[in-house]
C-alpha cells in the first residue's frame, strides 16, 4: 500500500466568527510500504513518484504498434532491428520464453510495413532514410501447443487462410507447403514487392513432445513440410526471420533452407532481447527510483536486489549483463520483488526431461562445456544441458579462450529458487506444501542462529514422508539437502574440493559459513571426525565469516535425520 502524507497548518476565521487553527494531513510526504518502514521523499523523488503513477508498463503486451500508440514504456531495440533488416535474409534467433521475441518480431513487422510514425524519436529514426513498404506474412506458432498432427495442420491452415482471403488461393494448392509457396508468389506478384516472412515461436508445437520418441517425429515432419517453401521461394522474399526457444537441427526442420543465419550467440545481437543493465539504468531510471521508494530502500540497495534476482543472463561471451524483462517490469509495476518469470509457468517438457536424464539438483549448474555441447539441436541431445541453456535455466557465466570452454550456471536467485521448488516434489511427493513451510521455518532458525532447532524441525518433518525408493544411499540425502538449502536463498554447494578431500555441503548465510559432512547409518561423531581429520575449515579460512562445523547422520530405517553435532570454529 502506498501512503504519502503532507501536513498543512493554517489560521482562519470561519463564518461563525471563531478563530480556528487546523492541521490537515494530505497523502503527499511519505511513502510507507510497511507500517514499520517509511521513507521521506524530497521534491525530486516526489516528482518521480507522481511520474511513475502515470507511467504505463507493457506487461503482457507484445505488439509494437500498441505500445507506441498507447504510450507504454518501450526499451529501444530499433538499432538492432535496422541492422538485422539490412544485413541479410534468413535469420534465426533463440531466446527463453517471455524474453521479448514476440515484441521484436512485431517491431520488424511494423518496420517493414513502413510505419515511420511509430518509430519517431527512436534510434532507427536517425538510421532509416527510405521507409519502404513490403507485404508481411506473420505467423505466430505460440498457440500450437499440446496439439496432435491433425490439430497442428488445422492451425497452420487457419493461419494461411487469413492471408488467402486477401491474396487468393488456387484450387490445385491442397497441401500446406503448396499453399504457402503459392501464397508467397501471389503476394509478390500482386504487390510488386518482395515478401517478408516472420515466424514467431517456430518450435512451440514441438516443445511439449520433445521427450516423446513417437510424437516428436510426426509433428516435426509437419513443420518441416510447412517451412519447405522458404528456400524455393527465395527470389520472392525480401526478409525471413524465425524465433524460438530451442534449436532444432537444420536438417530436421529446415532441410532446404541451408543458408539460414543463427544469430543466437552472435556478439552484436547479445542484447537484442531482454533488458541490458545500461538500458535499465538509462531508459528505466525513474522506475528504479520509484521501486526503491516503494520498498523503503536506497537506490543502491534496490539495484543490488534487482541484479541478484533478475540479472545474470549472457547469450554469448563477452556480453552485457541481461535482465529478465518480464520479471523486471512486473517488479516495477508491483513495487516489490517476486518470482514472476518462473511463476508464470514451468514447462512440462523441462520436468519430463530432467526425469528422463535422471538429473539431480546439484548437477544443474556450475558446469563447463563446449559451445556445440549446449548450443546443440534439441532432438539430438544426449543430456539435459542444451535444453536447460536454451530455455534460460542456465546461462553463460564465463569463457576460456584457451580451452574454448564456457562456464554455465543458473543465472540468478529467481531461477534457482524456482527450479528447486519444481524439483522438491521428487523428494517430498504430496507433502511439498508442508515442505515449503518447513523450509521457511528452517530459514528463520538459521537466520536467528538456531541451527539445532532448525535441524530438529527438519527431522520431524522428514519422518512424516512416506517411504520411497532410492533412499538408501548417501547421495539421495545430499540432493535433498542441496534442494532444501537452495530454497533458503543462501549460497550452497556440494562436493567442494579441499586440499584433503571433498566437503559434502558448504552453505553460507549472512552470519556464518557452514561446513557440513553427511553420513548414512553411521553417527554424527563419525561425520565430525572426518571434518576434523581432514581439516575442511582450513579451505575456507579467508571467507571472512565465522565458521560452523556440522556433522549429520541420516537414519535410513527411519528415513530422516538420526543425530547431529554442531561445533563453532574458534
């Protein structure tokens, strides 16, 4: 809730003749986000608040014309639009969901239609001189999800029919590819202009069946058939642009389109989707200040929280820092930070593929790989890495020119917490909601430096979970610990190397660093003895935080924590 108070005192005689001194309070002076936390505003920030109330944020709006005509905030990507439109023809761009691919496609649509008035004041206004008009065929595949072969063909037919109503159709054109080919040729002949073809979310029909050996080839053949005219019709085409989340092989989808240019990892287009840090600090400067005021934080504090929660994406290296645009806009609109991107829907295919490849939580991030290992065709993958990368659950964090290896990791706190919440049911089954409550109480205990109480709470909760398979080995409990402690929003790592061995779990809170050793059906004393024998804390002596040694024994018969020991390192 937003409260702004302004106090005015005045002395005035009313009609009955008595003098009245009144103090009147208006909602102007303070922004109170919580009853216990108020921030006084100076004149400059007060103006920003008032501007922000009127500012329109394009949440869920993917049409460039609507954004510009209705005066919504538009983060200027038109320099990229001009560059891509004037340097080639068939392009492909892969980016995660809700990263602005559809808006980019819509912007290209408006540009090629020559709608100069929409681009006034933007970067392209100084770059484009001709503003030529071209006919545009714009196909949106995002609705073709969870469909079978017949339904997919019907939806493609409907999209073709929209244009055939304008440009006609020949009776002999029966198949989808014949209709598409004939349409392109007729549009070119009737308008006297080459045709622009824009295909948004080209892979949407395939994503939900990517883990299915039976249905994937069937739907892939339909899409390959539909896209096949793009090569044969090259003389009639001015520009071709396709977007998607995943990268299917050229052979499987675009067998004829052998000259398509994949710009997904090209440095000049690193910031073509998403919001770069520079764009946020310049074009969204007011929004940052308004958010800080509403949250009762300083500008630097809110910038640090935005970076921690929503930044961290890189689609090549080197690359500017890229923020998730969907989450960023929602945070500005709501005046708080929440799990927006992940909360908008966890794709079924991701969970299915994690199960298919038996991925444990600690294996998701912090891995090194060659580009061909993660920027790989989806249908040929032998592990989960390409799908995790292309879907935005891991991203590039570093690159070694010596080995050509990229460091891949989870981009930010929002994705990490979302992933762990999605994986928690694998360990807790129908008790997931109770588990999340337990995690919250565990966080409170650790925050208040009551780890013993927190472990007792966890012990009691785990004892209520019914028996499940694969709980009789130490790795199961290590994965469970990793998932739970990751949900605390704290730094956590497993199998951390030291000069004398590997620490099972290392966790860092605001006040301490915990060195944790896990045992199965032994004792907490045995776990603590190993920590002391191998002097694990020595590895972290320079961390700058007090260190706590924790030895935990799991009881496989009771399927919960058995006993534990906690010692502070002096």
